[in-house]
C-alpha cells in the first residue's frame, strides 16, 4: 500500500503532464495552430474535472480501491489510443477518455492516505504521497521534451502506457477492496456527501484557490515551448527542462515539509509560497537566460507546493465520512482551472503579448497565498465556517 498509492499518483502525473512540452510538436505534425494544439491539454483537464463529482461519491460508496482499479485500466487503454492516433481528432478522444480515468487516481489515493493518518500528521503524509505525482511530472516533462527531439512525441506515450499497465496489474493483484456496496448508489447519496462539503465556507475558499492555481501555473505550461521558440531560446526539450525544474522544486518541498511546519504555520507557508510561486513566470516574461530560468522555475515549484499542500491539508479536514468526495471536488476545481488556463493564456497572448500575460498569471499566483490564508483563518475563527442554504 505504501508503495502502490504513490505509484498510482506517479502514473496519473505522467499521463497528465506528458503533453505539456509537446504543443509545438503536435502543431507541426498535424498542421494546426499552437492554440489548436493546446486543446490536447484542455481536453484532458476538462473531463478530469467534470468526472470528479461522479467518481468521488462512487469511491465513497463502492470502495476507493475498486474505483482505483477501474480507472487504471481505462487510463492504460486511453494512453494506447493517444500513442497511435493517426489524426488530431482521435488524439483528442484518447485524451478525453484518459482525463475521465485520471480523475479517479490522485483524489482517491489522497483520500485513502487521509483515512489512515491522524490529523496532526496528515499534511506531511499527504506531501509524501504527492512525491509520486511530482516524480511523474518530472519524468513526463523531461522525457517528453527529449523524446520529441530525439525520437517522436509519441514515444513518451508508449512509455506512459507501459507504466500505467504495470500499475494496473500491481493494484489489481495486491490491493483488495474491503467495502461491500449493498445497493447501487443513488443521486441522494451523492448529494448527501457533497452537502457535507459545499455548506462549508472553508471548502469554497480552498476550491476557488486551486482553480486559480490551475489557471496560473499549469495553464501556462503548454506555452513555454512556443515562447522559447519565438525568442530563439529553444523548443520542446528546453520547455521540458523548465517544467522539470518546477517539479524538482515541488519535490524538494515534500522532503522539507516536516521541518518547515516546525518553524512556520500552515498559513505562513501559504503567504511565503505565493511570493515564490510567481518567480518562474516573471523570469520567463523578462527572458532570463536558461540556467536562471530553470532556477526560478524551481522556486515556483517550491512555492506552489507550499500553498497547494497546505490546501490539501485543509481539504482533508472538511469531513471524515465523505473524504473522497471532498478531494474529488478539490480536483474538479483544480482541473477546471487547468482546462481554462491554456485557453485564457492563448487569448491573453494575442491581446497583451506573452510577457504581459505571464506577468498577469504571476500576479495571480502571488495573491493566492496571502488572500486564502486570511480567509481560512477568519473561517476557523468564526466556528465551522458554515454557509446558510
């Protein structure tokens, strides 16, 4: 269990982030614009977010491990379709199916961890599990960029298929479901689960915050390669290195989170994290040299995780009986942001230029941490933070 849950998160991250450095490669192969090619990112993130309201209650009712297995096998099939897709339209179909399946992996893994760990240790335990996801991001970003240059963009999806297949086999053989569903889930069951969550002010603060995180950080990733190419600074490989640096910075945070929590509160992490999170975007906006750009993207990754991991901990405390649903809504908003982010970035780039929209996105990341730290502390100070419906 200790190994398999991070491994599931790892496979999900590889499937999710492998496309980020490849937008310019897709545009070249299929003869489409950069903005159209970025739909390959949106068409994964959008169904990922839409599927969450269904997968969350399904995991709570039918069993988290049972849903985890189904999602792994469907994800594997979708990756095969993406790897061999002869047309861009079929590639989008594969990404759409993969987005639905991928939506059941990370939230369920986090919910299982939260179920098994005491609240005082939960933030650090969640960070350890996220290590798998961040390692997948690092492999996907660096591997996709390099393979696009040395082989073909399809190669990374062959690797992703093999990894997902291994995870599906291991989870199917080694993890056993203990929940016995005595009847089919009803709409009222799902509503009861979500009512425990959506009536809490703290929940909405967390969900809206992660949506803006998704817009500002991950919505920018698909455009790193085109921006670098337009400046003669590289292409998919260099973009992959920037995203890898961001992942490494995030990964370093997971190793230091226990020490940081000894000297800073959760809300202190949020405030400091917002400042660091914007660094990579500002460095790209002002065309910093590649080594410095990688350094600042690593700072962005570290700062992003200071905020995001703290939000994870808040979400884990929203409810004890519908935790999968809570993390599902969290992912729903997060990936809604990731679906909107590339679309808004592309539109903004046309209106105010790449540097202008990068500065706007950086400002969003800067403000998220301080704003939600204040709002969450106020919600706690006033009691349960319940909303009146």
